[in-house]
C-alpha cells in the first residue's frame, strides 16, 4: 500500500528529524516522495521499471554519505528520498505479487532484481496491498512520524492513516473499477 511505504520512509527519517529539527521538513518531503516514487511504474511494468531492490542500496548509501559529508536541506531531502525509494523496492518482496487481484490468481513475481535479471518471489507476509495486516502496519508505522514531526506533516500523516484504513475496507471491491490496461 502506498501509504505504508510512505510511513516506512517517515519512520526511517524520524530520528534524524528529531536530532536535527531544522531538516525535518526536507526529510519528510524526501521520505514521502521516495515512498511513492517507485510506484510510478504502475502503468509500465509494475515493480520492475522503477523498482531497484539491489541497485537501490548503492544509491541510498551514496545519498546518505553525501548528506553526512555536506549536510543541507537539499542533501537531507535527497537522501531521504533515495533511501525511502530503495526500502520501498526492497520491502515489496514481503507482500504479494504486483497483480491487482492476488487472492484470485497470485503470481510468483514480487519485485524484479535487475542485478540477477530475474523476479524475486513474494514472501506474502502482507497478503496483498490493502490487506487488513497492511492497514495495521501502516497505522503502527505512522506513530514514530507523528511523534517526530509537527504541524502540517502531522496532519498529512493523520490523513494518510485515514486513507489507509478506508482503502483497506474497500480494497477487494476496487478491482472491479480498475481499467484492464493497468494490470
């Protein structure tokens, strides 16, 4: 679920936001963008085109290194974005496959590994995006961000939890409304 990926990113940067409060906003923006960015490939080859579970580790390490050597709002935001995008891609393996209705016809393709040139199989700890356990995870992951951030970021987090819960309530019915070309 997109909101779960956003909350993972926010939870990852929460300690840095508390330690360096002047960087809280760029860290939050970077985490949100990075948590969402890989799923731009939803209309292409989902979980392959913009998902880099292995290569992303290198990019994340470089971005964090740059932010550590030259700390600024821009380097912190970029590091948060790249780390969140990598973690998004890497953690997609914990769920089901990229299909819209994994409860009917589950695939054995969770996320594409560009290094090996093969799909990594899904572990299905979260059965599908929007499953009840996904909504619970999103809600739990939102807590560190609620503590670390303030103002409009907190309101966006609360709204995100609401979206997560609403999506989970109607997720299985949404498949009927999705155009076939998205699959």
